[in-house]
C-alpha cells in the first residue's frame, strides 16, 4: 500500500490550503451577517417566540432535506465547484431572508439557504480532508477555526451595520457580493483532480487516513459508534444554535441589554470557539480527542450553567464564550472519526454525520421557543449545559491520547 505522506507540502498544497480556508471563512461570515438582524426581523414581522422558532427552524430543515444528496452532488460535480456555487446561492438566500416581508417568505428563504449550506458543508470538509491527507498531519481544526473567524467577522459586520443604521438590504447585499467574490477567487487554487484519489492507511499525527479499500463488512460496533459521533456533533450544533438563534434575543429581552451589546453574546461564543479551534490540533495531538472533548463538555456545562443560574449581562456573555470554547473541536472530531470508521465507503461517514447532526439545528429552535413561551427563555437555554453533559457521557468513542 502506497503511503502519501509529505513532510514538505508543495506549492499546490499550500495554495489549496489557503483556498479551503477562504471557503470556510465565507461560509461562516455569510449567515453570521444575518443572525444579529433576527431581533429586528422578528419585531418587524410581529411574531412570538414559538412562531419565530419554527421559522428559524426552516434553515436546518433545508439542510436536513438536502443532506442525503450532498455526497452524490459532490461526487458528480467535485467538492470545490459545489462549495463555491452553493456559497453564492447561500448569499442569495440570506439576502432574501433579510428582505422578507412575511414569515412565510422569511422561512422559505432560510430553507433555501439551509439547502445550500448543507451542500457547502460537505463539499468544503471533503476538500479539507483531501488537503489534510496531502499534508500528512492534522489541519482540519484550523479550517474550522477560520470558519469561526468568518462568523466573528460577519457578526461584527452586522453589529457595525446596525450601529450605522444601514438598511438590512444594503448590508446583506454588500456582504453577499464581497464573500461571493472571495469564494470565486478561491476556486482557482483548490486541488485539481477527482475527490476520490487513493490515499494512505496512515497519515502521521492526524491519525490513519481513509483506506483505499472499504468493502469489508463493518464490525458490529461501527453502527453505534457512528450514532455516538452523530450525537457528539449534534451537541456542538445545539450550542452553536443557542448562540445563533437566541443569544441576542435573551440578552436584549430577558436581560434588557441594548441591541449592540446583545450582539456580543453570539460574537463571544464564536470568538471563543475560534480560539479553541486555533489551538485544537495541538491539544488533540497532546491529549487526544477524547480528553479534549471531555474537558470541553465540562467547560460548556459549567460555564453556561453558572451564567443561567446567576443571570447578568457580562456573566451571560462569558457563559456563551465558555460554551463556544468547550465545543470548539467537537464537530471536526466527529467528522474525522466518522470518516475513519471501517466498513464504510469513502465519504459516507462524513456525509452521515454532517446530515444527521443538523437535526440539532432543526429541533432546537422550535423546542427552545416552545419552552421559552411556557417557562421563559432562560429555561430554554438549559439546552447548552445539557449538551455539555451529553459530551461527557459519549466522549469515550473518540480517539484517546497517543503514546
């Protein structure tokens, strides 16, 4: 078996890594430009928490609907082309959601954006794993860190646009065009050739790479390990959704923060998530995926649990930051581990985790909204510390520290 391990990446590899980083950045920034606008949209549409939660759930619903087709689309058209084309369509959906004059149009635009985002997610991660295999070491967390940079950038852009009293249409049009151009430029520098290139059994510190032959039957534990990985990724998604959909509303509504300050909850979550992902590859190499996940679950559960127990504006912002830092490596870890499971076709584990974890995005907004209407948003946000506890219970399926 040929081993494709390169101690010194070629110029093509380095350019491809930069290009994939741009794709992750644009993906994080596009939707983040819309999120701080949600309280204004909710007020303009005149809807309650439950209706708002159902409307916001259209985004993950679109992602879940498109998820099963993602692998086929990527295999047919190529991961780079799919990522860029669907990035452009995601921007169009975000713009339409920002301009929506009714809850039906708002939900429909979010559904379209969710469909495109699901295809982008699988495509850019598939291309990122190609780059990682050519590097021969772990780089996947760095890409997700760049996604967090994009999310912080998008959130800050939105906060600035709100402070400057720019219209939603102008703001979201500018962000869509800006990041759409960046994605198109990145396409030129992505890896050439098919996504199904032969790779090695071993890939250095990143762990074993996907095998060239996976026709053997999966061992009995593969199915439940895959289920556990889906739940771990979903826990990370639940925490992200709490920041996406509810942080600004909770701070501005329950804690009476200004609109500008309310945007800080989401920015703090994704900012801390970026820091966790920036150092994630080194932490994983030193302590293993299992140890990092367990520690992160504890940080998320304790940090947000304390913030909800003693509600203040600074404490809540810090709680969202702790939650973001705690779940920083969960989704990359689950995707990488799923892509290594024996008995599965190349890319199948990645597609399944990426698809099913979005059920967290689908179920979380309406559930939190219903709980918020019945018992208050503070109670609904208990989903964050509960997600941390779930990670503590399931982290045993992840890779331990290497000797």
